[in-house]
C-alpha cells in the first residue's frame, strides 16, 4: 500500500504548479512606465509590478524610461536591477 501512496504523491507533485524563478522585490516607475503602470510581461500580458510578485521562466521584466528601476531576485543569478543601462531582462531560474 505504501508504494502505491508514494507513487500517487509523486504523480501529483509532478503536475503541481510551476515554481517561481524569482520575485520582484522593489520598484520605482518614472515617466512613461508610471503612466502605463506596467513593467512585467507574464503569460503574454503586460502586468503592473508588485512587491513579492512571482516571476516564472520566460517572463520578462522591462522599463521604458531609464529613470525607472525594478529590482528582482532570481534563483541562480541573485539580485538584479532593471533600469539605467539594463532596460530588459528575460527571467530564467537556471
């Protein structure tokens, strides 16, 4: 009976929701970014950033105005700031 339960748990965990590759930990939108209110592309849609917003593999963090800053924490690469000279970052937890 235990092997059956273990197999069932393994199958359920394999179909569990994907784990975030990182999180938005801070942001300050300026200019056009503030007017539009978006700085993340997730699931093919532009989204407003939120503190502790989960980011998944394939999401993009971007700013239109170099004065805007979005700080993210990404597994494997650590903390990154999108803004200034880096206007776009594709999220990857690898």
